[in-house]
C-alpha cells in the first residue's frame, strides 16, 4: 500500500516565518501557446521537505552530495499525542534503545522516527507555529538510536509565534544541530499520518539542487496491507 504524506505545493501555502512566499503560476497556456508550462518560485524549505546538514551547519553536507539511497527510510511511527502548544517532547515519548538491542528482539532499529504530534490539523493557521518541539534529551535519544525525525510540524525546534511566546524555550536550532551534525535526516511538514502502521518505508527524494541546504520532496509511505498498526 502507498500513501502520499506530502503537502501540495501551491501559491500562498504556509511557509516558515521569514521564508520566501510560494507562487505557482501559468507561463505558457494551451489557449495562447498550444502547450502548457508553469513558473514555480519557492524556498528550499517550503512544504514537505528534507533538511540537509548544510541547513544549519556551515560545513555540512549539501542535499545533492548525499547518495539517493539515504532518502529511503525504514520509518517508525511514534504517536506523541496528546501534546499542548509549544510543549517539549521528552525522551520518554521515544523508543528505548534497549528495544532493539537484544539478539532475540526480532526488530531492527529504525533510521527515521516519524513523530505524530497532531499539529498537521492546524496547517494554514497561526496555531501551526505553536507546535511541540524536541527537547535536548529527545534529540540525544535520536542520536543514541541513530535515527532522524519526520514531523507533522515546521520542524524539531520551536518556531517563532504570533505574538512571541517567550518562556524557557531554547533559542536557535539546537535540535537541528544535534541531528544534522550526525547526518541524521529531518523531514518536515508531513501530513496524513493517521492510520499508518507502526513500521513502514518512507521515500522522500529531494530535488538535486546544487549545494542545496534542503529541498521539497514527495514523501510517500509504503507498507504491506497486513502490517500491524
């Protein structure tokens, strides 16, 4: 079975605060030119996308330098709900490394944890900025597991809100840095996570952008029809 987990790219779609607006408009038309082409203007982190290490690390790997196989993930769905706005996700919400350590465990460690926070329901509203985020301990747990993260949010760090939330939230991009410094993948703005099985394959191939710091992707889940939820 297959399911598209990506947001449609369209004019006026939500973008991270300060990122370029997205426009998708006709260039040539059947009526005027006998064929159709369009013009797309977008930032590299619009919609459902992957972050390359270069996103937050000046000397990090670029999106075009990685082998394409790096974007085929053995994914595990982790239901973190219920969560409050701007609540940190603690390591207790994530799998224990010992779950995969035992020789008779019969389960391989995932290379991507897909965190279902429930914030996909707020796409297109100001509330989408008030998503939960990874605590330092949760980012460390991901590194211990050797797993990146996929999220139904703008990202693993807090997003500026309207008005400013203040409080004790971390500044900058500490969760991004912790993951990307180990070349652990980050896939952001996923959707349609309800009803997925616990384990599935996720394809999220980026555009081959020269020296790219990230890229929109068509994120597609694949699983067997008899896979347990």
